[in-house]
């Protein structure tokens, strides 16, 4: 059995990596992050390539590929920290496609798939969601409550208040529902949430991978007392642990992406496992990257801190590792007929 990518999937990965290496260079990411702006030129180019609609069904205006292909793009965009609204928009499209009515899908999905406008997804408590990425520019916002119900809001149906976050490469806002309350999502909201978790987890894999790559390159080059710092056991052990955490996140995210298309009954378990592993790994790996860079790792001039910031924000989206470990425990307890432990 071949657990690797198909040739078409490898081509998507190669194309994405080469394009983003040129269009989302660190200095360009830094420029937009410091200005608090989205890279509109890059976003237009990605839309022309059909990236926002890669996993949207052809009947809904997308390319009709699978979650694995979407995960490949999410991982590469995470590696590059591209300042574009890809993740929030595809998460909103995912919820609408899996939980929206035919009328909601017809109205919103073609535009989201084409990148004509963007969407956002947030977790709400009593109609208010804090720190919704992509919300300031979104035409449609999907809010999911703790009970996994959801509602769809047009921009005019929500009070969107711009707010700062640890990650300036993405505009964020607090979103509150105005009086009319938007439209309920009556379909399979949990299935949409689980697929959104796969997308976030895949982006976190890219963040981990890039942090590890930068760290290994640095400790090979940086010398102390005439010896590369990577030769010291404490540093090499830290890099080995970073690799372990990265591969753990990669394998669980890949399994979750596969189940979304091939074995959806196992998706709730796989998605919880992937998000827990990726959230924990990203925080650990990016913190270790800063540590391994030594004194320079704590400076504004070092690019590694952008990865740390993205990891913190993504890890919190739709719940962190603790929440999804509890979700996984509840799923397994129900399967075994045992009482869940709170």
C-alpha cells in the first residue's frame, strides 16, 4: 500500500512551494505584517489558479478535488506564512457546503471558490465570537456555537470590530450578531467543523516544518568556540524532538485528510486527534526554534518569531489541544460504552 502522494498531488505541492517561495518571501511577509495588510496581489494570483475552490464540489463552482489536495495547499501556505485570507475563506466554504441549504450553497459557494469575496469562521458564545481571522474583509461569516450549531451571517448582519492579535499577518475581529440573527445552518455542522479542523492542522504542519528547517540550517551555520552549535548534544536533541513533534502532527493531519474523503465515519476521531497533535506540536516546535536560535531568536529582525505567532493563533482556532483531547476521549468512551470523564 502506498501512503505517499499521487503524482498529481506531488505536482500540486511542487507548484505551490515554488510559487510561494517566490511570491511570499520573508521580506514580503514582514512588509505586510508590519503594515497590517493582506497581500492582494498574491491573493488574486491564487484565485486565478483556483486555490480557494480546490475542495469545493464542481456543482458548487469549485474544482472538486479532495481534502488531501486542500491540506497540501494549507501546509504550503503555513510554511510561507502567506498573508492571504485563504484559510478563513476555505473554512467558511467548508461549513456552507456541508451544513448549508441548497439556497445558501448556491448563493455563496461559487463566489468563495472563485475568490470573488472571502469568508470567515469563528467560535461563538451566545452570538459573540472573539478573534475571528479574516472577519474584517469577509462578505460572509459562519459562527459555530459550543453545541456545534451554526449560523451564517452576511457582513451587514454582524457587528465586526477590528482587534489586534499576536499574529499580525492576519486581520482579526470580534464578531457579534445583530438583531436579525442571520440564517441557521441546518445541515451537518459537525462534519463541516471536523473538515475545518483538518485544514487548520495542515497549516500548522507547514508552520512546524518551516520552523524546523530554519532551525537546522541555523545550528549548522552558527559556531561557538569554532564548533557548529548543532554539534552540541543539547541542541541536537532539541532538533530531534522538533522533528518528532512535526512528524506526529504531519501523520495525524494526513490521516484526518484521508478519512474526510475515504472514511468519513472516522473523521470526528481523526480530526480531534489531528488538531490536538498539531496545536501542541506547533507551540512546542516554534518555541524550540526561538530557543535554538539563541539571542537573535528573540529579536524583531529574526523571521522565526512570525512562525511562533502564527502557531499561537492557529493552535487556538476552534479549540486547542486540551479541548480536542477531551473530545477524542469522549468519542472513544462512547465507542467502548464507558462513561466519559469530564
